[in-house]
C-alpha cells in the first residue's frame, strides 16, 4: 500500500448539503503498483503507481507536463495498456477484461466533447446505449433526460449538429454522451481547457451540480490548480513518472503542502486560495423580487417599491432566471417578455466565492444571480456578502493558528471502510 494515500477524516467537508438524491452510484478504483513503459524509453511513463479512488468522489490529477497524468487516466479504461500491475474497478481486475466491454462501463470526456460532426446531438449521445441493445423508446427518453441534466433544452438541441453549437454547448453534450449508459466511472481529460474563461466557470459549476445529483466516481486531469481546488474532493499531485507527492483534500494541500515541490506547484496566492474554498451555498443570499412572462411591468414596479429593491429577476416556467431588469427598464415596457438574456451574471450555488467575484466583474450591478439544481434561481449574492465571508474565514484561520490547532495534515493513511471501499471491493 502506498504511503501517499489520503486520509478521509474530512471527506464530507466539501458537500455541506449532503449527497445527491440518488445516493452514490460510482465505483471504487484501485491502482495497484501500475507501471507503463514505452519501448525505447529509459524511464517509465508511470512507475509503480498505487492509489485508491473512493466511490462517488472527484479526484483531480495534477502535475507538470509529461508527468504521466493522462497516461494514468487512459490506463483506467485501457486506452493505454499497463505494462505491469493491476487496476481494480469495483472488485473486478480490468486488466483481465475485454477492453471494449470495459469502455462501455466507463464514460470518457475530452476537450471540445469529441463529438462526431456528422451526427446529431441525440445520435451522439445514444451511441453506447445502441451498442448495449437499448430500445428506441428507452434511448429517446435517456437522451432527453441527459440534455435536461446538462441544462440544454431537448426540444431545441436534440436534432442539432455539433457545428451549430457553441464550444460550451458541445462540451455539455460530451458530458451527456459519457453519462448515457449510466456508467459508474467518468474519466475527464482537460475537459474545459478549450473554452473561454466565463464558459469554463459555468461548465465547472454544471459538473459540480451533476455530481451532487449523481455521485459518480470522476477522475479528471487538469493543468489548472485552481480548477483542481474547485472541483476536487481529492487532489493527486504527481511528479515525473506519476510519482505521488501528495494526495489529499484541497484544504489540507493548501494548508500543509507536503514539500517544496508542492509549495512551488501551488504557486503564489495559496493563502487566498485557502480563503476562497468557501462555497456560495455556505453564505446567506439576498432575496429578490421575481416575475414571469406576461405580468404587467407596473405591478412588478409596485412590488419593487414594497421591497425597496432596484431590480427584478424574471424567471421562466421552471424557475430559471432569464432577465434581470432595473426600474428604468421596467418603466419602458408594458408587460414582461419571455426573452432570455445570454449575458446574465449567473453563478452556481456550489461555486467558490472567488468564482462569484469573477462573475460580478461583468455585472453592472456588482452582484450575481445564484442558481441551484437544473439552474433554478435561488437568490442574489453581492460583493459585501463575499467580503464578510472572507473576513470571517481569515479571522478563523488566525484563531486556529494562534491556538496551535492544525488546519490540515497529510496523514498518509486511509481507512478503506470510511472511503466506501472494503477489502472485497478493492480486490484484496
């Protein structure tokens, strides 16, 4: 067993709202002294890697270029065959399984979604279910269910082709396709690296919402340490040859880097990263006056007067924010339209406060609209709320430091039962 397996002492700290409605649907993964050597190369690309990935968690693989992150990821579904060692998925040694059958049990997402350009969105999503012999009715229902899950209206998108989608929409379809056959494991290789920063934040929020609902086991490669902190329940930091330097929660890695290599990899601003681990759903949101299509603008203005607010949030029939209108805008119209503002400053309730601040930079009112599951509007967050939360976090950190109470240590051990893995599942 490796001496760089994480402690699970704080494994629930990143999900204050509790697990999704469906419970854990992911599977545990064990990499047992896995090695990959390529012919003609003196050093192994991956050299004797041992690590356990608990079921239902997101594990982020980070490290410098060429350290073996993607090789490790691709060995899990045997797109790359390991030279030595074994990989155990929910008790089954995948190195002894048929590769094609294995890959149908594991979702795989790459940059830009990897969609087939000559196929519609629905056809792209239904590829694996068709291979598994699902009926047309079951496939059609699953396509619509998954499009809803990734916040794409099935009526608008199921018959479109990839070229008719934005980069962010293509990536959402790629995630939907990977989830089509309800696999327990989802592998993601730099999934959001090819989109603009604002779309990237929204896709990250979407993945967090999806994971909170489905509780899959997700292994993700990224070069962005901030992304690893935001998304990961655990972060595995590699050096050359996929040697694990530290494997722990984001909080512990930021508070107690294992060595100078980790400190340098985290880079400047580690203190700020520590403070912005707070999620939007951990702070109190402001209420808002809401209205729907067809309502009289004069009635909405009257409610704004009663609430002493300056803006009204317009929501659709599913409770999703589509407009954010000022008093001046409302004074120019008679009735509320159903038009959708594509530039609304939206932030998911499980996003970090740092993300919320980034979103506010593009907002003319210095605030953002907070959304929850399926993009339902929850409330408003403003700069003052974030500054108060950061101030409290900073004060708590100083109190903990003054009292000598540790704020994070890499214990180097893991209790398999606490991680949701027993000896039988781990193949031991």
